[in-house]
C-alpha cells in the first residue's frame, strides 16, 4: 500500500495541455481486450473521455500541474493493472460534505459503476467539461459531481477555502470540505430523495460517518487517511 502524505493547500491550479499518452497508444489492443472483459461484468461502462495529470509541482501550500485528455478504457486498464509507470497521475477532486455536528456524508457506489461497493466522498475523474479556457477547474468539478450524485448544491453548504491533498503514489486526491448548516440526517434524507428520483443513480446509498467506528473496509485508504486526520484536529 502506498504511503499517504497529507498536505493542506491554499491553492491548486491546473492547466490543460494536449498530449498523446504513450501508454494508451502502445497498449491499445490490451486495453481494448481488458475493457471488453470489464463490460461483460459491468455492461453500463462507457468509454468516454477523461483527464489525467501529467506532471505537478508542490511548493509549500501551492499545487500546480497540467492535465491531458485520454479515453476511460485506457485509464481503467492502467488503474486495474496497478498503475504501471506511464508518465501520469490519477488526480481527482472530492467533496467532503460536513454536517452541522461535524459528521461527513459519503456515497456507496452502485452496482453498475466501475467502483461498485466502494465508499467515497462524491467525486469523479475530471473530464473535458472541466476545461475552462486553458485551465482545468477542479473546484467546479467538485460542485458538479456533488450535485449529480447527491442532489446537494451550493445552497446546501459553503465550500471552505483551500484543499486537503492526499498523495499516495500515482493517486492524488484533492478534497474540498463543504460545510453544511444542516444536521447529517437531514442531508442524508435530501440525498436519498435525489437518488430515488434518478433512473440509474451512481450511488446505492449515503453513509453518515461521524467517527472511527463508522469507518468501513470499502472506503479507500486515502479517504480514511483524510478522515483520521480531521478527527485528530
């Protein structure tokens, strides 16, 4: 398991720079076979376009870097094969919804998704919709993913300044705390009503996580690392 490094950031700025990813080109046949096999198990997988981080620099509390565009099948194969060295990083933004009493809301991924059963903060791999001019807007990505997955919007919480970066080998999770004035049970009820209205929601359930006893093995290590850090103050 990769060691986790947790850094409080004042700012995170990213550019978009097109690049032909050698991994996707050189392993194209293997990627196609892998994606076909994955679709047998999970037919709803879609080979859309995603953004991966090519390089980044961390200077004090400032993070910068550049993203490139590739296909989801190549990203999925790279991830499933254990992130072999390929000149890329899996950088994504997550929205940590925190209730009035300090509990967090996490989502359990639905069976038809690539991460079925895993429990995360609302998040998504960046995609071309996050490109604004020559930049990649991860703050906007967080708000979009939270709204799509839970139905909660900017009227339900206040994003806190900065980010918490959790670095773990090829993964770089950027977590934005979204402070809500409502209690966790009310927020969960709102999100559950949203899921019930969706024809095929990304989430199967909403979990309330108030302390270490609520941690679950299906939470990725970078999520539990963030939570334990928050509870330590």
